[in-house]
C-alpha cells in the first residue's frame, strides 16, 4: 500500500500523537449492530482532531517517523 504524508484534514498539520492502538468501535445503525476492525487513533497536536486508521495505514513525515501497526 502507498505511504502518504500525515496531514490533519482540519488544520493541515503533520504532527499527531497516538491516542489509542488496537481500538475497536461498535455501534448500531437502524436495526444492525456493527464492530470495526482494530484501529489506530491519532490526535492532532495542533487542533485536537481525532483521526482513525486501520492496520494497513502507514504514514511518513519529514522526520522519518512511521506509524505502522
């Protein structure tokens, strides 16, 4: 899978901290229940926006830090 530079969709910052790993979200839609696969949750250090990525996501920054779970 192609690697992309991390960018917050709100403020366009490329800095984020890991807010959670192997997180599963569950919920209900109409009469169906669902649970997601394990996700990595990142929080933008500039504006606080939470971003959710599956295990296939890999990001690189100019400092060569990787988030590959």
